C-alpha cells in the first residue's frame, strides 16, 4: 500500500525561512517516507504530532548538499536537500550511510516526475545568498547541471531501514492515530512549514502599479500588502487592506521590517560612487544625499553634496559599526545608533561633523518605475490591436524597430520580424530566452505577437538608443569614471545572464541601449541560447562578429560565457575609445591571424593601466583563465570607489 513506510528515521531539519523574518534553527523530527509523501513528526510526551509533509509528485530535485568546508551547526553532519514546488527543505542525517539511503530511495520514487529540474544549487542558501554561485535571489535557477542518478549505478536498492542492516538508525513511531493538538492546526501539508515560520509577510509598495488584467492587484506607493504566494522570481500573489487579491511584480515592493533600507527614499542599492556624484550634481541642492551600498558587501556609504565659497563639494562617508553586542552604527564616533534610519534622522537635523546636514534625499526612486517581467503575470502573448505604431527607431538584422504604445499608455519598442529573415522557431526561442530574464541591466521583454505576419516582439523602450551612437555623439564629454560606470552596467547585466546559464554570443556596444536615466542595458538576444553545460558549438557556417570574438570561436565555433567575457573586453575598449571600431584598419581575416598570434587591442587614452588590465584579463588566450562576469563586476566596483575616478 502507498501509505506503508519505505523509510523511518529520526533526522534533523533546518527551518525553511519562507519569510525573511523567520529564524534559522534546527529541529529533531521523525521522518517517514511513503510512496506518495515525505512527512515529518514531532514527539511530545510520547505523542506524535505531524509538522509538515511534501507530496513526492511536487519534488523537483533530491541531492546531497556540498558544504564547501563550512560548519554544520546541528548534531547531524550529513545534509541533503529536497527541492519542491514551494521551496527547499534541508535535512541532516546522522551518517553518510543514512544520507545515501534516503537520497537514493527518494530519487527512485520521483524518477518519473515531470518537474525534475535541469539545474540545481549544490550548496546551501544562507544569509540571503546561494553559497555555490553567490546569487542573491532565493528563487534563482540552479547553477549546476542536475543528473537525477548522477554516478549512482542502477543496482538493487539497499535493504529498507528496519531490517537488520539499518535497524540501529531507526526510531520506532508511536501507534497511530496521532493525538490532536491545537498547536498543530497551522501545519502545512504541502510545504512542510514549521509553526514558527507562519508569520505573515507584509510588504510596502515602492511604486504605483495599475494591474492591467483582472488577475492583477493594483499597487499604491507607500501602502502595505500581505504576501500570499511567491509564484516565481518575478511575481507575488498578494492581498490589500480591502481583502482584494491578485498578482504584483516583486521589484515594485519591499518587505516591511526594521532595518530594511529599501523602504526609504534616500536608499539607492545599485548606485556606484560615480553615479552617486552625477545624481547629486544634477540635483544641485545643499544637503542633497543618498545612502548606497559600498563596494564591500553588507556595508553602506552616505554620499553628501554641499556648497561652499569654493564651489560644490561631494563627500563620501562610510557608515561604520561598533564591535561587540549590541551592534551600533555611526558616521561620527560620538553619535551611535541601533538602526541606520535613526542615524539618518539624527543627521537630518544635525551636521555633527559632516560637511552639511542630510537635508534632501536624492535617489533613483524619484524616476520612473522599473520594468516588469511582462505587463502581467504569465501574460506573454500580446494582442496586436493593443499596439499603436509610431516613429521608426532603426532597422536591425531581423527587421524594422518602431516606437509604439501598448494600450495607449506604455511606451514600447516593437520589432517586426522581416519574413525570411529567420525561422519562426528561432524567433520564438529568442523570445523564450528574454521572457525568463528580468534584471535592471537587461532590456526587458514585455511580450510577443505570434498569431499573425509579421511576428512582433514588444520590449522596453530605451530613450537614448544604442550605446555605440550615444558615446560617439557625446565624445569629449565623458570622464573616465562615467565610462567605467557604463562598463559596470553591462557587466552586471552579463553577470545575470551568466548566472542563469545564458550565452549572448553577440555582445558589443551596438547591442546595448541607454535610457533617460543614463542606465545602460544589454539588448539583442538574437543569438543567445540557453545551454545546460555552458558551451554551445555553432553549426557549420554560422556567422559571428569576428572583431569581438576569441580564438576558440575562430577555430572551433565554440561559444561559452567565457567567449562573452572576451567580447566584453572589446566592448570596454569601444567605450574607452568613445566609439572607435576595433581593429579598424584590418579586415576580418587579418584580425583572426593577429589575435591568434597573440596581438591585442592597444590601451585607450582614457583607460588607466588598471582598467586596461581588466581588458587584458578578458582577452586571455585560454578561456578558462578569463575571469567570470561576477569577478569582473567586483573589479570594476572596487575601481569606481577609488578617488582617481571621483569627480569631486
């Protein structure tokens, strides 16, 4: 019978922390595996209370957790993970033998599941980051290829615990039925959520959102909403104060809790030193300030604008922490505060050693709301009658691009695919790639029109157009810091592609776009492909941009994230030459020969030796020796915090 236990054993589990405020703890539970469910129980006074259960049909991955040399803080030291539709359950076995039995038997039971993932996270999610790939989105796709049975040979399973060989690790369960306990009423039979995790998660709207579809929920900036369900990495299901429910974009809200800086107008997360100075100078207000992330993760900097007889000055103050407990924050040692918002409030009224009071918050939140992943939750097919076509923006490889409006209100870019320019399947593959990606430094796809000819792709409109034209038209107006800031935008977008297993294959300044806020975003995924093993071998005869391509593309037509890194180095060179053509005096066949012989592009006049060093790292002959985009972003971020790139 399906209810007969396959395995029973006392194990440890880690709290799933489905709320950001949930505590991290470990609890002993009796786990019972049947043909249909993985259930765990608590014992109190020799009575059994069910605390959670996972339907095996919803399990997407079961695997040993690589601990990376870290310390497991519970008594059982052998972790494995059960990934299912609502999250990840970490379980800790008392021995390697016990863990292997649980993992192998659960794998056997889920082998026919249709929801098995292609990639998984081999290490823990801890303190807001995946330890394996450093992604900070809990719902981010995995970073390592998942093989359900890996190196396990499909030999007969070991004896079921309870036989002589494993009786020593089994703890017998009390006889059913379980005794009802009022504390057990909040059990979650599908999610395995501990009772201490059943706190309501409340968020605050950072922007207005007028839900365009009946299943969406309208957001009003500053109001609070209760999160009901985390649907995917881009959308929540929420409820407002009137009991109305619907879907909302994740990037329009932030959690309401003490210490969450995102709910304040003065906080700007993705702003470097150079951009902070540009924003403060643009506002030109005495006491203009912002709080931003420092290059050192987990720390913050106050950037402050002041006027004096000698002209405007900008100062950058690190928010420092005291050692020991309780932790306190300060800008000047005489004035300590438990919370950063309290520190900001104090210095709003008192300069107390600063060049001016923190009087006027300046930040990117004052601008337009960010793009959403589609106009509505799971709405990708757009009715063409909802589109208004306006002026032509340009003509690309696959057809004409026009400025337009969706439902007469949202400005969009509409690409019409010229008949015969590509296979429809190729177009739809491009659309699928873009639909699954949402990041502040990637041009957002809103939807597609596929039920007529020509096919349309509807995406975010970038007011200032192509990066290459942007820098050419403004030559001699850029500082080295502003050019490096452009490169940082591109590296952050590419870091997101890399983390999600996507290869661009045509990264260049011409394929990046600039918006009104001078944010640069990666565009044109026409050649992008999703690959499980991070390597895609082109079919014979495929075209590629020779002057942006590394030797392995010349010689073997092999594309990877590391070939994108090479292209990024060339893009950096384009930026620091303010739009020159790489190898401008050499035809393609000469470029292939010269690069294969070790020749590299020269150092641009506006690039410091340290910046040129980053370019050269990208141009290493061996792909495996090139840095990742994650490493490149750190190098650029560190460089931008140096005084040599400050305009103050």
